[in-house]
């Protein structure tokens, strides 16, 4: 009884919270504007409060807790009032109501569940709530990963745009200098055209980067509930410089996806046990009071009588075989899903580990080997070109190689940041799930 009162109180509090607080949350989300520079911390706080998927996942938890209250409710009794044995020949006689010669009956019936059916229903729904809470943690993890990727994308695109802008500015200056040299007949027109084509290529890359930036801004606005915001997010560049957390020993059963799947297995087990419990017959107890006074015209009256009845179902047509078969099938499916989820988590952790290692090796190779060599080659070729010892095509190829190497370094840095942030989120969700 105490447990039911606690469940009832919790559900009422939860319902009141959802009803009173949700409109204010939406109002704040609609009215807030992004800060001048969006840091990862500010974006995360906004995500927790205003992300649509997270709000929906919290509603699923609230609905599940209401289902626990419903599952724990006992059957309501049934009260029946009736009037009978009225003689159409003699009528109901004279006098007050209580002396009328008809049978007044009051019947009270109560169904008593047996076989721990109510406890099994509560157990099944409580496990579904546990699964919903773990699913909420899983949704938080996925949304945080999406947020991290978008923040890194925007920071990398901003750096890419800055780099390409510097390149195009230098190309314009070089083109102007070459045009003057052409006018003095120092270089052929073909060299000017080649430099112009190379500058246009850089301008096209710059335009593509700005287009991609606009698309990522829209994605981030949707993720954070800023759909009405039409400006451009200024992302904190430090998101590209992250350090990996120290992971604990890998244990798939501690991750929210696996814990949610295990909770569904427990729920399906309770549902199977509930289907088995249907074979335990419930009892309907009835208590009836009859008032049928006698009179000169009615000598058959019985006065005041009390009747007691017991109702027991007869399993003649079926014994809940279908319900048991369905519950057993659901349990098998839940167990199979649990095994698949464990395998998925293990493979994802392995993928993340390899991804971080590969991204780190790529960045080190580019920063320590490729970029210094590209800068050295470009510097030497540029010196030779100015001395007239090297052809323009060699200089343009060297500049393109240096530009592409710098972009590759930026892409590698962004890939490493994404990988580390995703791995950190898995580590964090594991720690959160064990609390």
C-alpha cells in the first residue's frame, strides 16, 4: 500500500511538472539568442534544455512512470442497484417507499486478482521505465556527438575560409604583379592566364566552404532549437584542440544501449510470467442485500435478505495460449536484441579506438612531414622563379600543393577532434550510466 501511495505521489508530481514547466522551457528556448561566441559548454547547456529529441525522450520517461501507476492500480469494485418483483396485477402497494411491495437490491462486487498479476504488471512497466531512462542517456550521447561534430565542422570551416581568403588575397596580389610585368613584356600572356585560373580555383573553393558553412549553421540551429535564428554561429575555435579522456576497462554491459536492452529483457520476462499467471483464476466476490416486504397482496415477500456469491472463470474455450505464445516470442526477440546490442557496442568501441589512433597518426604525418616539406619546396621554387630559373607552372604546382597540404592538415585536425569528442562522449555516457 505504501508503495502505491509513493507511485501515485510521484506520478502526480511528474504530471504537474510537465504541465507547468514545459511551456516556460519552450518560451525560453524560443526567445533566447546565441551568445557572441558559442562555446561547447554553452552549446551543451542549450542542447540539454531545448533539443527536441531529448525533450521527447524525457516525455517517454514521464509516460512510462504514469504507466507504472496504472499497472499498480487494483480493479475497481462494481456497485449495482436494482428493483424487481413488481406485480403488474397488484402494483406496489400503499405506504412509504420502504413498505412498497417490490424487491430492492443493492449488490457490491469486487474482483480479486491472484497469481501476483498486479506485481508482475508493475515489474514489467518499471523495467520499461528503466529502459526509457537508459534510452534517454543514449539519446543524450548521440545528440552530444552530433553537437560535437557540428561545432568542429563550423570551427574547421571558419579556419578553412580564413586560409582560403588569405590564399585568394595573395593570388590577387600576384596576379596584379604579373599583369604589370606582362604590360612591360617581361612575361608572356599565358603566364597571366594561368595565374588567373589558379586564383579562380581558390575562389571556387572559398565559395564552396562558405556554402558548407551556411548548411552547417542551419543544422546546428535545428539541433539546438534555434530554428528562428538566421544569423551565423561564431564557434569557439578551442573545440579543435581537445584531449582524450582516460577510458576505463571496456565493459559493454555498462553502456546505456546495453542497459536499456537488458531492461527490456527483464520487462519481457515479467510479461511472460504475467501470461503464465493468467492460468491462475481470479475470483469475483459479491455481496447483495435484498429488501422485499410482504403485504396483503404480496405474501411471497422475503423481507430483508443477504446473499454472498463467488465467481470463478471457467477455462472452457481457451487457457490464454495465445497470450503466452506472444509473450514468449517477445522475450526471445528482446534477448536477441540484447545480444545484437552488445555486439554493436563492442564493435563501435573498437571502431572509435582505431579511429582516434588513425586520425592522430595522419595529423602527425601531415604536421611533422608533409607540411614542412611543402613549405620548403614552395619557398625554394618561389625564389628560383623570382630569379628566372624556374617556370611558372612549377611555381603554381608548388603553391597548389602547399595550399592543399594546409587544408589537409586542417581536415586532419578536425577529424581527430571529432574522433576524440565522440570517444569522450562514450566514456562519459558509460560513467553516467553506472551511477
